[in-house]
């Protein structure tokens, strides 16, 4: 096992800069997830760590060893690509055994290879497929086999490039649980990249949000979810995306959000964007509760999604999305939505607007407390 340290990592493709001085520290045994949209530089980060990008600048240290000038096969990493990267002429068992037969990975007896393959395939649920060829497998089975090729090989660091991206939603959920278990059992340092916020929240000991080749926030899942540093990060986590409501701020530090007064941080300036996650809004039946921000509006669309209902609400001219369990709400209804003040975020204007803090309730007298 080993730690991973990345300092000032840069990468270019022609005139395009893919990574801008990336700094990253992974502790021994940590499962770290990089979250970002397509084109953010996620795969380039993995390839740079693995030594597969020509001309990448900066430093990479694995288990305390400087990787400058070290060939990919001598770095002690095992990487799973988004594409399956299986040998079509080999069976599942032969594909899994190929990393163990490389002289660079030590000498494995046939019995040791079989035992290692058995452990991995049992965990991945593909032990009954050992005699099949890749063309005889479903996409999910191919993905598990490709992942098995990485996990079967002892390594200092695992590099996983969106290994669940080609699976359907049900299988992705099952595989997330299995990957979490594998990470806990192996204790191997893992750098995992994805565009799926649910994978990031479920798997990561910590999450790094990547935008245009730069890490804009690093923290635990609770930190990145609860205190996004800007509107880009806020929108990157959660579906539906966070509501962002533009609001002017008066000289007393009070903003009007959909007709409701809220106290914003003192350094907010003349305008803010108030952020509320749809799942933090609750449809109120009866009098509005005290001590919560309350929005009122008319339902323009109600989409029933199993146990929940996704509401599109016109709140004093502001479009607001709310997710509620109240199936009695219908299109055209007047609805009252409430949210805990601690879950009302305040961002600066512009894109991406920096997080300024949380909103607060004005005093009953109208003066800010």
C-alpha cells in the first residue's frame, strides 16, 4: 500500500491546457474521488499519475517515491479505463490472470493465481463466467471483468476511470456498494474519477471537484455537500440541481427572495444568489412553521416519481423546484414550501458565484439580528 502525492501537475494537448498545476494528497489506504463534468481533466489526471501523458509537468510521488522518469509499468499502479480494455481472444479467467503472469508483478504459482482470481471474482459476482470470452458477456459483465483485471493485481495505488459509466442505474447502485466493500477490504489507496455525484458521495472518503483542470474544492462528502464553495460545486451535487434565486440586497443587509426578507452575510454587496436544494424544501400542510424560511407559490408541474413528487413552483416570479412526499399536490394548487434556515446558502452574483455563508431570519421588528 502507499500514499499518493501530486504537486503542480500540468498537462497539455497541443495548445490546450488540460491540467493547471494540480495539487493532491492521498493518505495511505484512502479512497479519493474526483468529480467533474466531461472535459474537466479527470482522465488526464489519472493518465498523468500513471505516466501515460507525454510532457506532463509537476511531481508525482507514490509510496514516497518520486516517479519522475519512471516508466508506467514500474510505478506500482493499476488502472481501469472507461473502455473495457479486455483481450477479446482470451477467456475471463485468462484476462484476469494476465496481470499476474507479468514478471514485473513478481512470481505467482498457478495455485496462487487461482486463489487470487477466486477471491476477486467471488466478490464481483463473476466467478461463473471464467470460461467465457468477452463477446459472450453483457456490458455489466465486461465492466466487472475489466475492474477485476485491476483489482487482481497487487498495487500501491488503484486508478479507476469511471468504471461504472456503462452500466444501467440498478447495476451501478449494486456495484457502488461492492466497490465500497472492496475498498474497505483491500485498504489500497484508490483514485477514482466520475461525473456521477451519487458515486462520489457514496464512495469517497474525500471528494475533489474538478473544473477546467483545476480542483475548486476538496473535502469530505458532508463538507462538499453542505458547504459548496461556489455555485458550480453546488450544482454538481444533487438532482434536481440546487435552486439559485437572484436577489437584490438593501443597505441593511436584507435581501428579498421571492417576496421574503432574508438576512445575508455582511460582505454580500448589492446582489446575491440564494441557494436551496429541492430536497430540503418541504410542502407545508397548514400554518407555516416558525423558525424556517417560507416560500409560497403556484404549482406549474407535478411529476410523480414513485415515492416522491417533483414540483415546479412559480414563487413570486421565481421558478423553484421542490421534491416532496405529498402526493396530494396537483398542478395549479397554491403551495407553501419551507426550509430550515441552516440549509439556505448565499452565493455571490456571477458564475460561478462564491459561497458567502448561510442566510438568516430577520427579527420580527424587521431589523437584522
